[in-house]
């Protein structure tokens, strides 16, 4: 088995280095289109409502076969099934990864963690639905006896990014309640929100799996004190608080009664948790039916992931494209470009989902990895991205693969705006592929009246090399069902990459050190007395300078 995997990796990596039989370099894409008029059909797949087009990459039939052989040798299907069955695939924390169970219909096979997990999840969903309906109906009221009119979700990382992204994507004029998200501990974030909040009618969700995250708890205390002051006491403030957490004792200690706590098990990772109690802001902000449709959409992708053969399986193929770019071609950055302003928080969600999961340097066995793992992921919605960083994708010194997400039908009446948006999205993928050669540019410049010297001076600057890969994901429209599919597609892609790279995509030990080091620094900032023995010269110097500047004020 290990030998098979090593051989499969060698085959993939060799294809990334060697010229193809027709003499073209392994990274070139244009010759593949020239040689195969059916390339789009051959290198695109449908799953649920989504279309994944990876024909604008340098993957040819030989590369695809080698990548699929790698997926087989690495045991991707067995890993997927073990995750779905509820084995402790998060080995370093001894935990299961059961986010699929959150959206599984009752009695789903594989068992997604067994009947106790299913019962726990169904019970929480039922409580969330009842709570949501009670809030919307005005049966659940504020301390002053008024219906709640606004929701504030306090959370960070997975307790913020997924719900905030989905709310941004799906909220519209008919949404039942406006939701605001407070994430950063920066007081400026709170100050920015304050004018839009009415404490008398505000329902506050404290979203934290651990209920110990310093930033979230500091914001929760700040908001609780503000509520208490505005409403006339802590008891009255408590009537506005809800906790979304797996740490029930900490919720109780914070003063939130059990009937206001919505729990989820430690088998749900933060960045996979928007489908759990952590998604309550979505249920409140979008309505229960739309939240349920989001779960159903994710389930649709789960079913595809669990049953489609590797060669047809969208998450597997998306993961294999990443392996091709990172490991065969050495491209260790990727841009995410949703051509839909409603998806403007998607890059932020994917940054956490992918980089917190795949930013690992040792294998499950604790050995240094033999090859690179997760790439840097960044993004911005199109067309805005075109006017910021796309220059680098077109002419930078190395290619950066892009995921371009297109939505066929808009939910607004301005047809021409949408057609312009789509034209630009398609044009970017076309420009990345085709580039602009010197001959056609020369002709164009001559037609525009430029002289020969001027043309030759400018040509090198104006040529676009092309041959830059992109993957396009096409959705018929953006609604809860398709968004659920899209997010689950990326979740499963991450899990598949964990199996391919042999890493644990469900832990995040790397973020702990900074949290530990912040504690003594906070003490020193509070006391105004830095401890030179504790710090390197730079940190000490900065600390002293900050204290000096603060004293000056
Ligand atoms: O610090 C990283 C992290 O642990 C994320 O994995 C998680 O989503 C985030 O912090 C928030 O954690 P919690 O929900 O426990 O407050």
C-alpha cells in the first residue's frame, strides 16, 4: 500500500516535470484545447446543481489517470467512509469529524456516528427550529416584553466566518431579522456596530465551541455589560443572551440558563460548524426553511461525495486539481474569485477552511512531509479583484491558479449588470488561458498608429504569456440549496486533500502558541511593566515603545 502510494506520487510528479509525448511542456494548456475539440466535455463534471470545469488546467488524460490512481492508492474512499462512519479521523485530538451528520436525514447510511449522534443532532435542530419560530412569532420576547428585532452574533473563526459568509450570501429584503456579526476584539469593530444596535430589542448569540476564546469572551462581557446598563441589570441582560457552544458548564458560569444554550458535540470542527447550533444566526436571519434548505443542499453534495466514483466525484476532482498545481507544477498559491458580490465573504471562509485544515508540515504519523501541503488561499469578488490583484495573475512571475465561481441567473432585475459581470468572469478565465502574443499586439499597435521603435519598446510589457490555469464552478443561481452544495464541495475537498497528503485536516495546533504568548503580554501592557526576561529584543522594544506612546497621550 505505502509502496503503491509512493509510486503513484512519483507518477504524478514526473508528469509535472516531463514534456508530453507531443513535445508540449506539462504546464501548457493551449495545446490541449487545440488537440481536443471535446476538451470541455471531457474535463468538466456535474454534481448536484454544480458544474465543475477543470478543462482550463494543464491536466490531460494521462495526468488525470495518474491523479485518480493516486487517489485510489492513498485510500481516499476508505478515508471518506471512515469519516462518515464516525471513526476518530482527527487522530491528534482523538475526535470524529461528523459535520456530515449535521445534515444527514434520519437513518442515513453510512451511520454518521451512530444513533446517539443522530438523536443529539435532531434534538438540537428541533430546539433551534422551535426557538427560531418563537423569536419570529414574537413569542420569545425581550426583557422589556418586546419582540426581538435584531440579532448580534459574537464569535470568531469558525464561529463567525461560515455563518457571516452564508448570511451575506443569502439575506435579502424578505429576510425576517437583520443579523450583525462581531468578531474582532478590536473595540473599533464594536464602535462601528453600536449605532445600528437597539439594546431593547437585540438578541445576542455568543457563539464559541470552547466558550474560552479570549476575543469572543471579551466581546461577550463587553456586550453583556452594555445590555445590563441599558436594560437595568444583569438579570434583564441575561434574557437577551443565547449561547452556542459545546462547553455547557462555561455557558452556565456566564449566566446563560440551559434552555438558552444550543450545544453541539466535540465531533464538529469549528470551520465545519455552520450547519450546527453555530448556524442559529442563519436560522434567525434567513428563516428556518432557508436554513433547512442550506443543510439539504450540503446533504446533496454529501451524497454525491459518498457515492460518485472517484472520476466523477467533484470534491475528489477539485482536490486532485490542487495536487496537480501544488505538487506536480509547484504552484503554491490559489485565488478564489466569486463573481457574485453576495459571496464576498467566501474567500475569508475558505481561507480558514483550507489553510487552518491544510497548513500542516507533518504527516499523521508525525513525520515531516515529503512534499508541500496546503497552498496560500486568497480572494476577492470579481469584478473588484480585476482592479486589484489580477495583474499579478496575468503577468506576475509565476502562475497562480484561480477558482472562478459564476452564477448563471441573478436575483435582481438589472439584466445588463449581470451580463457584464458574467462576461468579465468568463473573460478572465479566457485571458488567463490564451494570453496575448507579440504578433497580434504588434499588429494592433500598428493599426493604432504607433511607430516601430515605440512598438518594440512596449511589446515586452504588454505581452501576456497565458497558459495560466483556472477552474470554473458554475451555479444555476445562488440560493440556500446551491450555496450548501458549494460549501460542502470545499469541505470535502479539504478532507480528500488530508487523505492525499497524509495529514490531519481537522486539528489546528499551530494557532495555540500565539494565544499562550498573548497572556503575559496582556499582563505587561496592563501593568505597564515589561519583563525583559520573557521576550526577544524586537518584541521587548516594541512593547516599550507602545507603552511610551501610550504614556505620552
Ligand atoms: O483559534 C482557532 C480556532 O480554534 C478555530 O479553529 C475556531 O473556529 C476558532 O478558534 C473559534 O473557536 P471557538 O468557537 O471555540 O471560540
